[in-house]
């Protein structure tokens, strides 16, 4: 363990006989600069330079229900974008006074939609006292609502509506059935009954009952049932929950009876609809046992040295720092720094033949470091871009030895196949008894009978006849489709819900299934804390060096379907969190997405906290909220234009399904179709699930250079300095910089920005023309909000440096308020100094101090800001020329 003051090691590592020199990551915050000062953005909502409430069209729903036209959200007044956040758990039930204050503050930041999340169950965790949800605390059942909670939620929704803020109603998130309602074996079922509730008949009926109670009730503060209130923009059926995700995670295989028996019964019913008899089924499956033979890794016992020739054994470090050695009969992978894009990666070369069975087995443990790591495992080919050859899954790894044995059918021929282990966190990992053999042992029971309903389900990770696995995967697809379309049909036909409906998020369920509902949704996090327990730690890295979350989100959008991202965050105490929401909003606008949601505004009944109290809540995150006015302009007002051209990857269902069976990867993206994922930074990108439309990858120019600019010319990613990237927005009414200045002066149209030394050598600076009148060009008037943030933390919190990349606070979150640094910067504007004034603002956004404005040599004005002004906000007022 190291304190924050400890310098990171920079140097050379000898990796498998190769010398690699790497950058060790961001340096700890420099504490030698000007002192931090208190700055907690106020909880009121004054109508001043900090407010973007004028962008909201109140009341929400005045133009009718949202609907879909040409793949976009619209209402009677035209296209709609949801510039949104979340409320989690007890934050869904404020007092009436709190609700009014909350709605006003959200409007101040230009928020026009709130996702009401995780209110179907009591909410709490190791840091938060459990508080009740909407379900009454009844010792006999979980089927009744608490009248007080209902009243508070009704008033909240009415208050939001009045301010022009829509709501996104989540149905199932966390309600987890128990013996009170006749459901046994809770401890053996998946958490929150995920996956199980996609097929268990009574659970499905109870979901319908819950939806009926929630959505058909009349809100006394609006006089409308939620089925009739257009302020309900969208309804989500089931959060991060799908049969496929639970199956691939092993949760379905571990189901106890009677749930396992019910699943097997449905499987046998499905098989009887396809095959007339057991004889027909056996003829189709053509199962022939294949004993294990032809070992390809004879050195896998690691009882002798491994020759690191870069061909048979390869350690691809990327931006990571790692080394490999053999000692004491094990292979050791020592990782001192994690890299981008899942680096470092360990490869062992293999050869496979299409439609032949193989078995991979090994033992693994994390001897030192991250206590609960999850490694990526694959047998893949990288000769023509990465492609799975039939095995691709996650492997949880702890401090004790874990035996892994997986059988699969190769999806293609390859003499350049690789056993791959990826996603190593910092620490020391040990590998032993590594084996890769032809053949496979199966638990398929040749004596099972279709007529008797005894055909067993195909277990995840076990071997089965190829056609059996195809049948089982199609059964999963059909079961999911019946569930999602069945619930959506009930909502629309029986309850008369007029709001738009989505199922769950991409990555959990096949996109072809989710595309049968009204719109597509997704989630992403940069540096999510892991584990979410008292032993948590979080990577303290900036995303500006990779933009990986943006690339992943943009690459999987479904063509001609509305698309939202209903959860996104760079969680606290990651010190680079200010970059996250501007990136999401800007690329959401470039891509033409229909909704972008920060997760979460608040998770607590306290709506005026003095400091940051949880990873995901931004209610007290000064560094993040300071830039929300710019985010509102970028996305809601549309300052960032949509891209001029679109790259479409074709992904018809037959092709997708074969890849799903072979790779066990439920997603579909432009990368799997052969496109460079960075194209999403330049053009709109999407996947056409019909396969009828598709751009030829050969016709797309190869990306060159270290500066990528959108085809609108407004968004630029500059990676010229290694691991010191920056990203900018340059539009007529919004300018933004986030990243590493490194002494560079950045031109942004008629504005130039030069940022000085900061504690992180990193900063985020935004300027937004509040009335969209520019920045004082051509003698025009302008009212501009300037926000500048860097390091922000709780007073008294203690950062513990776990390793080169990870930090933790343990229980030392601090006792005071939020402290921030003042960013030194010089801004040059096109307006004449004589008609330009600048003011430092207090936490309410009111003027507290004049800031000098100097004359620039080109006739413009120069404003110099810094720590002396003890603020993150400045107002620039430009008078029109006479």
C-alpha cells in the first residue's frame, strides 16, 4: 500500500525476453500547489448565469406522448432528446418540500428527464442504511404498496412535470421474492431473480400485477393515471436482466428445483415442437463421444522453463506494465499497471479445426493484489481482427486455486489460434496444469427421452452436440422473445400504456430481441468500483486517453431504432470524473442518440449533503455539476451537430446467431463486422439487424494520425502526446476542453484557451453562451458561463494508493465539505475588452468579485482566472457594440 504522496515507478520491465518501456499512469495529485478551497454548488435554483432552466419546455408532456418516427423520439412539436439523470432507492421518495427543491435544481442544470430507478425494493448497501421502497413492509407478502411512499412518489412526479422534466419508469429492478409469497430457495436463486423471472410463469404474472398497480393508479397531484400522462416518457421492463446473461454467468445452471424442473419442462416442450420423436432428435444431434487426445500444451505443468519466443508464448502489454516468469512449478503473471483495452494480455498459440471439439483446462489464482479479479478468457484468432473461435467468457479469480475446465466446438479453422487471458488487474497471478486437447467429455444423457420430457438442458461451459447447442440457444432466444414481447404487449394492450417501452440493456439480451420493442437502451461505466463492498477499490485513470466507453456505446447502436444510454458514470473518487458527462453528451449528439442519462443524481433521502457520500451520486460533485450547463447546451439545445455520414455494419440474424453460438458473445457491434471502432468519433455508426444495409469496410478510408476530428469539425480527440490526450468541443455556442494541457494553447474557433499547471496536470474547462448568441463576435452581446475544474475531494478524506492505478478510501470519506482547486487559465475572446466584463461566482452562481479583462492584440479580450478567485464558475458578460 502507498500513500497518495508516493511517486509511481517509471522504468523498464523485461517481458518474456523483450524490453518494454511504459508510462506508469497519472501521477498522484500534486499537493504543493495553491490550497484547495470549499465549493459546494448550492441546492437552490437562482435564475442567474448558472441556470439553463430556460431550455426546458414546461410542463413535460404538453406536446403529447413521445412516439417513434423514422427511428427517433418525437412528439407533436418535433424531435425530442432526453438530457437526463437517475434517482435511486430512497431518492425516489422525497418530502414534498424536497421534491420541489429537487425539481428546481435539476431544471437549473437543464435536466429534462429523470429515471426513477430501484424503488421496487428496499435499498441499502455496506455504506448506506437500508431504506424502504414502494413495497409495504408486510410480514405476509411483497405485493402491497406503502401509501406514504406512493404519495411521495406521486408528488415528486408532479413537481418534475411542472418544471418540464419527464420521467422514465423502471418496473423490475430489485424485488426478490421469498417464502412470504411462496417462492423457496432464495439463497440458491440468482440475485433479484434475474433471468429466472424471464421464464418462471408465476413471477411473470406478478410482474404484470405490479405494473398494473404502478401505472394505472391516478396521481392526485396531476389528476391523471400514469398510463394517460405524457410526462411518462418511457417505461423499462427489467433492468440489466436477461436469460442469456444469467445463462452465460452460470446462474441458470445453478437453479434449484422447482425452478430447474420448470426450465427443463419448457425446454422439452420446445424440442417436441421441433422434433417429432426422440429418434428424430438423436438423428439431428448426431452425438459421438470423442475421448481427450492430442495435447497441444505439453509444457503446461510448468515444471521446466518456458521459452519466451514471442510466437508460442506472447505477453502483449499495450499500455500496461507486466512480466511473466516460471518458478516453483507455476507460471506467474506479475502486473504492476493495468492498461487500456483489457491489457496486458497473455497468449499461447494453438491450432483448431472447424466443428471439432476441444477441451481447455487449467488452475488459476491471484496470489497477490486484487482480492476478487475477473479475467477475460478466450480461444480466438487475431489474424484478421479479433474473432472468437468458440470460447469466450469471464472467469472470476480469487486468492484460492480455481480449476477451470471448458469444452467447446471450434467455429472455424485456424493455425494461428490463441488461448487468451486478459483483463488482469494489478497483482500477481499464478497459472498451473494448463491443457488444451482435442475431444470433449459431455454430460449428455443418451438414454434421455423426449417423450418422457427428460432431455436435460445444455449447461453453460459443458460440451454438447453442436446441433444441441444451436437448438438450446434458439430456445433461449425464443424464451426471451416471448417474455419481452409478452410483457410489452400486456402493458400496451391490457393496461393501455401509451409511453414508449424498452426491455433491458444491450449486452444482456440479443439485440435482435430487444429491437422488437420501441427503443434500445444501454449502460456503461468507466472505472466502476470493484468489488462494491468494504474492500472496494477503484481505478484512478482518465478516459480521455482511450475514449473506450464511448467507442463501445456508439459501436452497438441498432440502425433505425431510437437509442438511449440510461446509466453512465465515472464514479467517485476517480479524480477525472468531470470528463465523463461532456463526452457522453457530445457524442450522443454527434451520433443522434435519443437519451443520455447520468447515473445517479442521488441515492439517499438526504437532498442537501455536505459532501460526496457514495460512488455514483453526483448531487455534491462540484467538478461534474459545474459543467452540466454546457452539457445541456451540447446535447439538449443541440449545439453539437449530428454527424454528416453514417457507417452501418450488417448483422443479419442467421450470421449473428451462428456467431452467438460459436463465441457465446451476445453483443453485436461495428468491430465484429471489420470496422475500426474509432470511426464512431467521426461519423454516426450503427448495426443493421436486417442485414439489408451495410457499408463495405473496404470502402472506408483507414484512419490516420493522432488527431481525430468529427466530420462536423466540432469534436476533436488529440493523442499526439502519449498518455496525455485531450479532447475538445468547438461549436458556435459551446467550447470545452478536457484532458492534459501540457503547456499547449488550444484554439477553439474565435476563442483560445491556455491552461496552466494543475494538481493532476489535467483539467476540464467549458464555456457556454447561455442564449446561443456566440462569444461576442461581430459586436453581438453574449452572456457566457465559464466553468473550470480539476481536483475535487471531500475535506478530510484520505486516499490510499493500493497500486499504480487503484485507490481506495476505505471508511475515510471525510467529514467536511467539498474542496476544489482553482484552475489557472487564460481565455482569449473575440469581443473587445471595453465591452467585456467578467465576474467570479459564488456556489449559488451569483456574482461575488470582478475579474480583470485585458485588451488582446487582435482587438479581442483576455481573461485570466486562477486559484485567487476561489471559484469554479465565472460569468462573462459581453455588451453589444453601439
